């Protein structure tokens, strides 16, 4: 029987509502949306897209690591931008973060994000078969 396991990393911002940072179901990890909050301060990493996007990726990577998986295991990314004018900068940062890995992705413009963030990103990743639950 499959079970649902909540994943929490101290290296990423705590969930501030009724949700988990990530949920593992079988060998699939569903990561909740992350904005560019610095875990220690609970404040945005900066006002610009670059500082927020880098922090988002750092937060997501911390959660992936906690679950025993890595960037190369990302299957799909959802990216939400408040300004599509930020798309070229985001694309460069995202490509640098992923290296040669190219998961499926959707990028959409949204009217607003929590705390006036410029970007939010969520992920779906696989968990390698040899990774033990915990």
C-alpha cells in the first residue's frame, strides 16, 4: 500500500499555511510553490527578479535534497511570474541552475504573488528507487 509522506527541510522557509513543503507519494515528489524567502529571516532575498529567483532555486534544491533527490530528477517545473518582461532573465538563471537537464516546464504570468514576490516555482521530481523513505 502506498503512503503519503510529508517532507520538511530546515534549509527552506517553513510552510506558512495548511500545506507541506513537499509530499512524497511512492517515488514521486511534489514540491509546493516557493517564493524567494530567505529561511533565516522570512523576508524576500531582494526586490529584483534575479535575487528572488536564485533564492527560490536554493529553497527548492534544499527540499529536493531533504527528500533524497536532486535537480537532475526534476520531471516538471511550474513557474509563475508577475512580469513576463522578466522571462529572459529567468530563462538564463533557470538554464544555469539545471545545467544540461531539461524537464518539462510551464511559465505563466500571474497578477500577484504572496509578499509582492516577483516569482514562484513549484516542482515535480522522481525519487530514485534506491532512496529509502525517511
